[in-house]
C-alpha cells in the first residue's frame, strides 16, 4: 500500500510504503490465544487418557506457533518512508527509526526492472551515481507501478 502526503505550495513530498497486512497486532494475539487453547485442549484430552508424554510437546508446539505468529506480525508491520524535498531524497526505515539512504534529487533516477520471462515481480530502484536501493519490495505489481509514477512526478517536479 502506498500513501502520499503532498504539501501544496512547496516541493516537499512524503511517501509511505507498507505491505498489505491482514492482521492487526490485536488480531494476531487473539489468533495465538485461540490456537494455544485448541492445542492445550487436545493435549489435555490425550493426557487424561494416559498419554502424558504429549504435555512437553504441547508446550513446544505452542512456543513454535507463537514464534511464527510474532515473526509474521513483525514482517507485516514493516514500512519505508520516502521524503522528497527541494534538494534531496531520504529513505527511512520506520521500524528502526533510522535513515537508510540519502540521494541528491537532481541526479536521482527511478528505474523499474522487469523480468523478461514475466515469472518474477519487477524491482523498483531509486538512486544516483551508480548507487541504487530497492523500494516497495512487498508491493503488488499495480502498487509498484503507482509508486514509480508518484516518485517520477515528485522528482521531476511535474
């Protein structure tokens, strides 16, 4: 998903690029609690039948499910912030609150590399002087095209 904030009357543009996430953090916690409850009920049933050796594996299974849901949630809430002003382009990682790369606006180019076979998604690169950075890796093709158009308009001033 691409969100843009254009300040009219100035040359400042802010583009926020984030992946399409299905679950919020609250929904992820509810999903984990539901799965943990189901796993615990099944293991308690077998433990009551005398198969008590399932209990340690139940804890391991709940731990693995929780780790997978947490890792997915962390990846889904990743986003890039692209700030374009009159002289430079800044690409920030909002997850770590740090500046990833800065390019001069006048020399910067936006390149969209498409796979000749059509099997793989395109790559959107921004950069200058032979140094490029990929942006919008988690976007679908239409959103990547839209982001490329937004970037070209913001850089060229059209």
